[in-house]
C-alpha cells in the first residue's frame, strides 16, 4: 500500500516538474544587448530568443494582432540624491496575418509595414530588430557610467477588451523576458 502511494506521488511530482519546465519555455530570452554610440545618438543593438506557443500562433493566424514592447531605462547612480533617469524609451512591434494575401505583416512603431511569407521570417524581425535610436547624442554625459535595464514583453494592452480579459486569466498569453541589467560608460 505505501509503495503504491509513493509511486503515485513520485509520478505526480514528475508531472508537476514537467509542466513547470514546459511553462518556463514561454519566456523571452535576451541573448544580446549592447549600446552603441553613433553620430545621431545612442543605439540599442539587441537579440531575443523566443517562440510563440500554440495559442498565440492560432491567435495570429485568426486575425489577432500581437504587439511586443521593448523598454529600456538608463539611470545614473548618485550617492547624494536619487538616481538620475537619463533615458526611458519604449518601442512596440506589431505582428498580424493578412488572410487575403496569406502574408504575415510586421510593423515597427509607425514605420511602413513589412510583409513576410512565413511566421518564422516575421518573428525573425522581432527577434533581431534593427539598431534602435534610444537617445540623442546629448542625453548622456560622456565618461559617466549608467545602469541599463532592458526587458521585452507581449503587450496585452493593445488587445481588444474581451481578449484582454482572457489574456489576464490565461497564462499562455503571458510572454515576457526577465529584466536584463548591465552598465554602460557613455562615449
């Protein structure tokens, strides 16, 4: 009797750990994050690793536009006062599917939408976005060290209200990265 109980308990624990591992896959990994100085200002060069789960793929193919927002914050630590927030910038990329042309459409914050034949090709633009101008040249003080905080998430605020309610209650609609922090010395 006790051996059978422990076997059942062990199977249930293995099932719980397997489900936890499956849910851990619904995370955006920040594989590359660096700030580059240019003549126009400071640009963010990033790369993300993620896949859409089955529910999100179905949603896109059924006409739901998904939005992915990248946030960056740069602060300069000060010992005598609160930290100075030098840069706070956001950029949103939307992905949708056009049933008539059978193409995936990716639009980056007000730019001309770009069509793609496959979902993977469309996601590659979101995973490896072009270098993004996050701050003008005079926003940072040369030689100062800044703490950078970066994250990316699927922005549920852009969904229609009925889908927002569903997204709040359904964990498969929560796709986000952990905050990546690093330091940058302004050039």
